[in-house]
C-alpha cells in the first residue's frame, strides 16, 4: 500500500528540521522511549528501538534510517510484527514556509482487514500534530 500526505508549516526549514529531530513531539504522540542500537539518532544507517504502549502492552518498533539528506529529505523504515513501513519525508521551503510531504509505503506479512483510509488519516493526523508542535514552539 502506498500513499502521500502533506502539510504546510508556517516556520523556517531550519526550525522544522531541528524540531523534527526533537523526540518531544513523538513522546506526546505516545512514544515511551527511544533506544539507539547502532549509530547516532537520525544518522544514515542508524538503528533504534522505539517503545510504544499498545492495548496495555509495550511493543518495540525497529527504526532504521535508510537515507538522511536533511534538511531536504529523510527516509526511515519502521518494522514491527510482520509490518514494514517506509516513510520518505521531504521538506520543501517555499515563501518562508515549509511544505512537508511524506510518501508512505506499507508491506504486511499477511492481509489486514483495515481500510487504506485509516492509515492515510493516521499519518495525516500525526503530520498535523507535528505542524502544531512546530508552530507553537517558534
């Protein structure tokens, strides 16, 4: 499954990138902790474990930075329980604002009975949250 989401952020690209790499906004979305396994956070080739609460349990998601070309783009792969997800985030500076585009691809080890729109809506909601986080932390 593939799709794209987009938000426009009223901030400079430098500010957007600085806050994108700040774990605070992810914690506000439920991240309990990030544990580096290999390399430094957001470095190409780095690997981390992300811990999230799900249905009263703690799940561990593997995060691998496939390619870091910040401030222009970053490609991150997330893996958990037979689910593989690549997010290519692009940050385009335009008229003092940033167009944040995310190309998303999911692969599942088995068929899921979840409509694509649920995934799209969740991604869009998280991007909108990030936009709000950046704009209130200028």
